[in-house]
C-alpha cells in the first residue's frame, strides 16, 4: 500500500507537470505572430498557365468524384434491392417483394403487385438466400438519370428442409431510373 506522503508527492509532481505543459502551450500559442509576408515576383505566363491547368484538373476531379458518389448511391440501392429481391421463404408469403415496392418505379411496382395477387405459396418448405458478390455498373448516364447494373450473386436454395441446400451462382440485371434525385428500380432480370 502506498504511503499517504508518497501519494501526495506523486500528485504534486503530476500537477506541476500539467502546469508546465499548460504554460508551454500558452507561450507557444501567443508567441506566434502574424505570418511574415514576403514580396513575391509577379507570376509569369507559364506559371499562370500551370495554375490554370491545376485549377481545371481540380474541377474535373471534383466532378468525377461527385459522379462516383452518385453512382455509388445507385450501386448501394441496387445491391440492397437484389439481396432482398432474390431472397425468399415460403414462410414469409412474399414479404420480400412487398418490402421493395417503394424502391420500384410505378410500372415495375404494378407488375410486381400483379404477380403478388396471383402468386401462391408452396406447401413444402422452400427458401432462397441471395448475396451479391460483384457489382458492375454497365451504363450510367447522370444527365438522363438512367443506369444499368449487373450483379453476380450467390444463391443458397433450400427445399424440403433448411438442411437441404443447393448453392448456385446467378447474374441479375437491373435497370434504374432517377426520379427527383432518388434512384428507383425499373426492371430486374435474372440471367
């Protein structure tokens, strides 16, 4: 057990070090005067052209980054959509499709609603779990607000019992349309 006097000395040393650190930070902060200005010669035309090229490159890079971010948003929505769209269980009575209706365009939503009205759930246990492996943005037009995304998926299909699993790989192609800055799925085609 540390003696009371030893604890007091250690506390005093720590407080002294903290006080020295604070004083040092204050001195270094207040001792920094305004940055010295040096006279620089006027830029030559070559230097101006170099600055102009750098500025143009910066603008191009910013535009490309913005386009990638917008495309990434479309890709993210597409990936989420496919994993839900391709996953199914007869115990959920097509809830996976009902949950995705808000992400669909009006025409695709109508097509899916028509399917849901006539679909019957099999009696025997069946389920499919879909995972996206790769995403390929085949076409992307920012101005038109259209994109085509192809994804490779791994699908685990169980029939009869959850232990009877068949794994297969399948591609799906999504056509996407941007409406009011929101990407919607216009079609989904398994290949």
